[in-house]
């Protein structure tokens, strides 16, 4: 128990002690699940990113934000899932004397998780705002939502996410946890408001077109399908964030134990699963991304053969 007693933070110490109560079979299950999520999230999100970036005509402000979301999901596959597997692995070595830095992993291992979660919540809010502007601005959309403004927005999101994640691992206490909860809830509410407004405006325009005896054009239908795609992504993200938030709240507000750590593992794994679902939705429902992904796969297979 010397390593645990050397923990400089009581909250970390409680979690380290609780992790050591988890049965090995649970560790194996979560390691396998996170391993699968790592492979799927890395391959699928990597394919989406390359498929969008390889064509200049697809580098629109909307797709830049979508690619940014795919980057966060790629970070889950490349960093967060392997880190989770590593943490589970070293937990199984807790009594062999091979691991002496569990407290450091418990503290600093949270940084990429917190950064990616904050970035994802803020970026999904930016995507919802972009979809709202696209339907409300009409012809002035291209002048309102520019590449420069999107890049500035992404830079602000990165800085805010970096500051929050860094502050959390330095302090690692309850007040900053509630800041994260407030940020997540605020983003979820704003996204709901933006998409609700977008659908109201879309219905108004479709009703106006129908009243004039005209048919909806391809741009309207494409926008509608893309809007529904992002709503599904929003729902998947909200459910996974809710699972993770409830699990984290349970582990902090009630007695921290082996059972609370299991619930926390389940909640974080739900977040990782959402990073696998998002790129599949993009490839399945967005025609230009689906076509570009097929071309990418055809090129790769052609070179391999």
C-alpha cells in the first residue's frame, strides 16, 4: 500500500484503492471492449478524415467542423481507449510489484479523456450552430460562416478544453467536476435549441415550397438528411455523456468502491462506443463522404493488390 499512501490527493487515493478491489474478470471484459473500440474508432474516423481532406471541394466550413469531430473520435481510438486498456492491465499487476505509479496514471491519465470530452461537447455545439446558420442565413451563409471564423472557433475550443483539462488534473477536486458538468449540460441544451430552430425553419421553408406547388430541390433534401445525421450523432453523444456523467457522479458522491469503479468503467466505455458509431453514421448517411470513402478504399486495395 505504499504507492497508495504516496498519493498527494485524497480523491485519487480513494479511486486507486477502489480500482484494486475490481475482480480480474471485469478487467478482461473492459480491456477487450476498449480494444475493439480502439481499432474501430481509429480505422473508421481515419477513413472519414482522409476522405474529406483529399478533395478540395469538400473542405467547406461545415465539413471542417465535421472533420474536427472525427479527429476527437480518432483521439479516443488512438489515445483514450489504449490508455484505458493500459490502466486496466496495470491494475491486474497491482500485487506483483511491477507497477509503482498508479497514482500518476490515475491523475494524468484523466487529461486526454477530459480534453477530448470537453472538445467534443464544444465542437458538437459549433456544428449545431453551423446547421442553424445554414438554414437561417440562406444566401448570406457563405459570407457569414467563413473558413477563417471556423478556424478561430476551433482554436478557442482547443484553448478552453486544454485549460479545463489541465486545471482539473492540477486540482483534481469536486468544484472543477461541477464545472465540467455545467459545461456539458450547457452544450447539450444549446445543441437542442439550435437543432430545434433549424427544424422549425426547415419545416417552414418546405411548407412554403409545397404551398407554391413546387418540389423541394436537391440542396434542401441534402440539408435535411445531413441535419438528421447530426441529430442522431447528438442523441448518441448525449446518451453516452449521460451514462458517463451518471457513472462519474455516482463514483464521486457516493462511497467510492470497487462497484463504483465498475460503473465508471461502463460509463466511459459507452463514450468510447459513441466514437465508433459517429463515423459509421457519416459514411452511411452523407453521400459525398460515402463516395469519397469508397474511392479511398478502392485506392488502398488497388495498391495492396
